[in-house]
C-alpha cells in the first residue's frame, strides 16, 4: 500500500471521528455552544432578554436568534457630512432645551433617534419594536439607552427630572454611534469634512460639561 493511500485513509478516519463526535453532542451541549455565541454577540442585551423571559434562557435565545436571522445582514447606510452636522445640532438643541422643559427635550431626542436610525437603514420610527430589534443586533451595548429614553418620552406624568436627565444621557451613546463617521472618513478627511483639531474637541468637551452643570442647577 502506497504512502499516499495511507494518508488518505488516515484523513478519512479523522473526518469520520469528528463528524461522529459532533453528532454525539447532546441537544443541551449544542444549545450551550449556540448560547455562548449569542451571549458574546449581544452582550448586555442578552442578559436583559433572559431577565425579560424570567430566566428562561432557551426562550431568550430563540428570540435573539430570530433577531439575528432577520437583521444580521442589514447594511447600515452612511450619513452625508451635512446630515451628520444637522443631527448633531438638533441633539445639542434638545440638550439645551432640557433646562427649561425636560419632558419636551426628552420627547424631541426620542423622535430624533428614531429618525436617525431610519436614515441609517434601520426600520423607520413608526415601527418602533422592529427598529429596536434591528438596533439591538448592530448596537447591542447602547440600544438600551434608546429603550429607556423612549419609555421616558411616553410616560404620562412629568416624572423625576433626574430620571429624565439620566435617560437622555444614557441614549447619547447610541446617538454617537449612529452619527460616527465611517472609517474611510476618519482615515482621510475631505475638504468638506476637515479633521477635528484639539481646539474643536476641547470645545465639544466644554459643551458637554456645560450641559451637566446647567441641568444640575435646573433640577
């Protein structure tokens, strides 16, 4: 028997052993492998979904797996620099409005996030639950901030000012992800979108600090 034939036979035996091992895995073990992948993909959203299903991990994983199948291939649409500037200006205006009218500011921020997500290619704001599910697949670490903001916007009472402020700040993470420049823009800024300078960044930081201080006075 030639060496080549022996090698082929060895490979066949190894492949057969691997397939047999995979087939021998219990459904519970296969579920554990799948669950591990979903937990890694969804991060904090995985734990929230399990909690919403009263600890039933199988039910939670079925839901998350369905979300992944429906929206995993969704391609986020880029924003034009001018669009990004308009959204950023509107978000800043909502923050400034919070001092005099917290509920109106939260409602405006909620509408803005819904519109922004639609512009990026997610289901439009009129289909909030679908939009939320799609966002949870692509932005699992920040989607809860949007959920919290939306609940605050729909609340029938004025609510606690601190809670409204916390909801607005929590939702900012998703806003920043949705308005972040594409990688190619960050690598090679054009004349229309000049690279940020330390002075501009410092100004932005001062504005964020002003937001916190002003709101603390208005509480």
